[in-house]
C-alpha cells in the first residue's frame, strides 16, 4: 500500500487540491481532493501532469547538476564551485557597475511563495537593488496596477466558489475552459442555476458558444466597449446613485470621460451592435448580483491598465462589490502568479504589497534584515532588453523558474540582449530555451519534491507538500539562493520552508495570521488574514470600505487608443497569442509529461478564417510560414470560422512555431505589459 500526499496542482491559478499517490518512492498517480476551489475535481493537467517526476527516461532531460560555461561550453561542476563562482561574479559586477546593474526574477510556477520571498530578499538585502520582477509583468501586471488605483487591492475581489452563485457573469477576454477548466466548471454551474452569461471576445471561444450574449468585438477595442458600457449606465440612469454618492469618487470626471462613447460610436470602433451594448448594461445593472471575470484578452494590450480601471468602474457604478457573488475577478493564469506578487517579487513593493518608497516601511525591513535597503523602484522585466541593448545598464541577469526566451515578446531581441551580458544565471528544473544562453545553471527541485505554499487566483494560501525525493544533486530554490547569499557575506540559514514563511508573516500585516497550522486546519487561508484568530477573507471590501488612500472606490474613464502596430499592405493580418488546455505556460513541466504530450501535443498551429485562407490559397492543415516585422516561424494552418476574417491566433507553448518570434514588445505605459494580443503579420504557403 502506498501513500497519498495532499498538495496543490501546479498548473493554473484555480488552486485545485489533489493527492499525489506514491509507491516505493515514486509518484504513480494523482487523484482530486475536496479542496475549497475544486470540490473533488481536476482537469486533465491535474490528473496527468505528474509523470515527469520519476520517469527514468525523462530524467535525462532534467537538470541534475550545476553547470558553468567554460570556454563556451556548459560543464557540470560541484555545488561548491557553482555557488562560489556565481557569488564571486555577482560581487564583481556589483562592485564594478553598482547593484542596479543586476536584475533578478521571481517565479510564478513550481517553486512556491517561500522561494520567492527569499529571492526578493536576496536581490534587495544582498545585491542592494529593487530590480526584481517576474512574469506577472507579462500577464496580470495591469490588474495589480489598475485594481490598486480603483479599489485598493490588486487581486480578485471575490472567491472562485462564489462564481456559481451570481446572477450575471460579464466575461471579458477570458476563455476559462482552456485556461482554468475548474473555474469554467463554476461558470457552467452558474449558468445551470440560471445566471445570465455575457461574453465579450473577438473569437467565438468555448465560453462565447455557451453565452446568452456574445459580443464579438474587434481586437484592441476593449476600452471603447467598456466606456460605452459606462455611458449607458449613466445615460439610462441605471447606476446606483446612493452607492456612488457614499462610496465612490470621481463621478463628474467619469461622466464627462464616457460622454462621447455612445453605443453607436462604440459600434463604429468595436463592431459590437449598439443594441447589444445597451442590452448588456441593462442586464448587468438590474441583476441582483453581477460579477466580472477577465483574463489575458484584457491584460495583454498596451492599454490594459486603463481597461482594468474601466471594468472596476462598472462594478463601482452598480454597487457590485463588498458582498458575496459579485465583484471583479482577474483570474490569474499561472499557479502561483498571485503568490509571487504577494511575496514582493515586484520592483515597487516588498512582500505584502508594502511600498519600497515608503520610508517607514523600508525602515521596518531594514531593521528586520539588518542592512540598508534601496529606496527607488527597480526595473521591470519587459524593460530588460532595452536596458541591455540601448542603455547598457544591466550586466547580469538571475533568472529563476522562468523561460523568457520562450515566453516574452520579440524573442530575437531578447536573445541578442542575453548574449551581451557578463553573467546569465538560470535556475530551473529542465533545460529550457533561456538556459541555452546561461553562464551558470543551477538545478532546482520540482513541485512534488519540496514543501511550501502557493496562492490561488482568489488570494488563497494553500500548502504544497513534498511527495518524493528529488534527484540526487538537486536542491530547493530557497536553499540555493540562501547558499549564494551566504557566499556573498550575508548568511541565510533557514532550515525549512515554514521558518521562511513565519519570517515573511512577521513583516506583512495582511498575511500575519496565515500560519501553516491554520492552513492545515482550514485547508487554506484567503488573505487578508491579519491575526491568529482571523479566519481569512473570502471577499474584499466588506462594508464598502476600499483600501485606497481615501477609503472610496475611484472611477476612471480613459480615451480609447488603437493598438500600436496596425496591419498594412505588407503585413495585412493580425496575430493574437492564446493557450491550449493540455499545456501550461512554456511547457517546462507539461512538455516533459508523456501522458499530456500524447493527449494534446500539436505544436505550431495558426488558427485563421477560411476566407483569408482561400484568398491566400491555403488549405486546412497546410504548412505555412508566418512573418512579422521581428521574425518568422513555420506553422500549420488550422482553418476555423470561430476566428474573424483578418485575425489569426497561435499558442505560445511550443518551441516549434514559437509565436513570440513574431510578437511585438509595445508596452502598456503604466504596467509595462506587452501587447501580445495584437501585432501585424503575413502568411505565405510553404
Ligand atoms: Fe485545477 Fe488548474 Fe490544475 Fe486543472 S490545471 S487541475 S484547473 S489547478
């Protein structure tokens, strides 16, 4: 008889609890647990995404020993040599160019919150810079910024289980069946219970097909649509006047900002019928409980922060906040992207969203960590190529649990930038595309091989647990970073993940009561959880007390801006990046799962409208070459009338047909999130 180890699935922010079944020191299966968000269900990634942990054939691809590049070739070395070499190089670069010449990342994937806490502490206390960021920058960075401006907290206001108890779901740019299947299950249950579902998406997605109303807007026109929604709420006096006068500020500016966005004007921009815009807002305002859910179709545009603020304004205008079954939900994609933000793997905040520029807060961390800390905001991840190539400001890059060459836009520029650096450190579990540019590779333990905490998309801290021993020479991320820190003269001597967690809690009022023992007892704890006797917070803004400086919610209407790169005669189509259900992010883990690869390995497709294909003489399944101003890739044409004429879609998971060779690095001016969802391309048959 084997063991069953309770843990959390590592493949999306739904935070499904599951058991790993272990026999003779090997994982032999997975089964769902009765977790808060998943109630005994898992999607295919949860069921089958574990076999890379102990498959002897796949262990050959696993990073198992530290490596250092010597005379151009990566060679295996001892841990002592790897740590000393890396520490000496970092110290030398810091001495020569200053601490801000070094950039580091957190990781929103397997490592967990404790490793992110230690990494940001290393960058701040040991290197002496706030140059720490992670992949939230390329996904829900606009949610953190926009919701903080509007409401105070940059996170889902309500909980995943509440989705099924709302009366109306307004879903914008979010295809839950592919990105969060267990959240999609809640959406379907809401509909079965009688909720109205309205989906705004350029593509006829799985959710759009289920919706009561599908608003097929043109790509890059979210802001015009959201402004028109606000216009209708005011023009038809549908907004909650009492709520607005008591709990909301900025109404006069908002009203004047949305004035020109009549539904007819918005129709001319978005292609959505004015009548449907009016109908949507009448339904939204009149339902007792309405909830907004959104995803990358909102955030991966160069006007994303404005759109997030616009969506929050709709909830504020109608009083759909501060109670169960309402609110606004940026559903975080990666399993621990909420957690990496919570832990301060961001250039502007310490753990617990405490500002690095607030002197009182900085002093608190200086006292706790025993060193002076930098007082200016650090660099953002998406600025790195420019800072290396154009400004010569970064000399070393410590990349931990991310593969930016596969995941970030304009891959050719990033590769060129990495090759200019004096030191690239990659810490991961498998060889990845970024590691090909590394000077040092540090092999880390995987999910299933270490303890810790993940944060689900709805602010839920949950324990992950070690089920099996890691390969012989591999160490937990927090231990590697601690050893590096000690070698650089700042001893870190944590003996387990709980010690790290407790240090973090002692510095973060919002998380102070979320102990391991409380998570064990309750199954998980949603923040805020400020004290030992606090049970956690399923929904924010109870009593309509917002966490903004004024305590009120703030309305924002922003002028619509078209996406930065428009199609032209040379590049007449648009490209948007999407995901597929069987894979996760850049496939570091799922790409090494035999079961998942068998179920859903179809690399390099480009979805396009049959009319566009016919005009180009392209058949379904034909090989094509896709060109943008930045690069080209081969792909297989997949014709679908769910795609509008003029638009195309590619997944970003695969090395073959890697669509980030094509994507543009135009950034949102506030969050610096790239416009992955819109660039100009052309397609030629091969
Ligand atoms: Fe749940 Fe997401 Fe894992 Fe699927 S991938 S089992 S929805 S956490």
